[in-house]
C-alpha cells in the first residue's frame, strides 16, 4: 500500500515547480527585465498614450481657454492661462444641446435594450439550443461583419422608409438594435459555461427558458456589461445614419446637432471643442458606471469548469 501511494505521488506533477519550469523555458517576468528593456517598454507605452489620449487632452484644454488666449502658438500650452466656462455656455445657447442630448439618449437606450435582450438570446440559442441551420446562421453573421456598414445604408434606408419610420428616433435606433459583434460576444460567453450545468438542469426537468434565466444569465453578467457599453457608444457616436434618416431639426441627435457649431463658429475652435466635450461626457459617465463589470468581462461572469 505504501509503495503504491509512493508511485502515485511520483506521477503527480509538482505544482510548486511551475516557476522553475518557466525559468527553464526562458520565461522572464517584468521584474527580471534589464533596465534597457524596461526603458523601451515605457517609451512605447508613452508613445501609445500620446497618440490615443493626446488629442482628447488637447480638445479638453482648448474648451476651457478664453478668447484672448492664443491656441496656435508654436509652443502650445495644455493648461489654460485663464480657465473659463464661457465656451460651454456659448455652445449651449447656440444649439439646443439638452434637446439633442435627450434624443441621443432615447436612441442609445433603445439600442442598449435591443442588444442586451436580442444579442443575449441569440448568443444563447446558437450555443445551447440544437436546431437546423444553426451553423448557417452563424456563418451569415460572420459574413455580415465582413461587409462595410456603408454598403448596406441604401437597403437599411429603404427598409426603414417602407416601415414608415423615417424622421423618427425609432428608425434611427432600429438598425443598431442587435449588433452582429455583440451576438458573437454573447456566444463566446455562453460557451465558457460548462455543459454539465445544463445537463443537470435537464435532468431536474428545467426547460430551455428556465436554463436561460437561471443558469445562462447569472453567468454572463460581465459580457452583458461589455455589450451594453459597446451598444451605447455606437448609438451615441453615430453620425451618418441619423443624418440620413432625420429631417426635423428638433429630432436631431447630439452628434448631428453639434454640426451646427462647425458652421456658426468655424473660426472659433474653442466653442467647437466645448461641444465635443459635451457629447463626450455622457459616454464617460456611462462607462464609469459599468467599468467594473466591463473589465471583468467573461472572467467575472463565466463559470470556470
């Protein structure tokens, strides 16, 4: 008995030897890097930061600069000499920003609800339900993602017009109510759930709807947050489609309505920058509310088998 247990223990891999195995394979962590490698990595990170965050910081700084401050100097200053909110007040007085923001919020809410409900149910059906044509549908979803969005604008417009939804906020939100990428994201999240849970629920007499509500949804909360953020940003920042569908000025979304600032204050980039920041703040607030779930993603919601 003693010799048998000794043989079993000898076959088991030593969990504490993981670091030694990585060292033998040449693995080196960040702490073991040379000073030169660390400097190169930090320089690359700073370069990426300047490319991605730099324009936003410049717009934010410009929106607070006064009329007497030169923004075209050879040595630009990110810190305003005399910070003011006059540019925001001017932008709000020039266009009905609150009305445009409300229209954008309505469109974004419809889009988020449509994607959360529709993409979640579609992802669950493609993953957990067996039916004919599932692979064909999945292939059609992948094929639609390869096609540029501009190629389907005419077909979308003709569809919305035939439904009598032109010049309505519902007509703006409907094409983006279920995103193909969001369906694939939810499908990936449901794939991470062990099938044994569904099998045990079937033995207990649970139908597909019960399995979806009690097993599927609780385990994909992280991915639902990711889909919500993507849907909100896509609906809020969309410009071309609302421009084609909407004709009444009072129904314009914020991104389209702020275009008036480019014509009225084309020589004053401070006011234009203020309008850009006004359009950005709701996205930042929404992302801030869901950032904890967003960064967790599938890792926060999926059950580890």
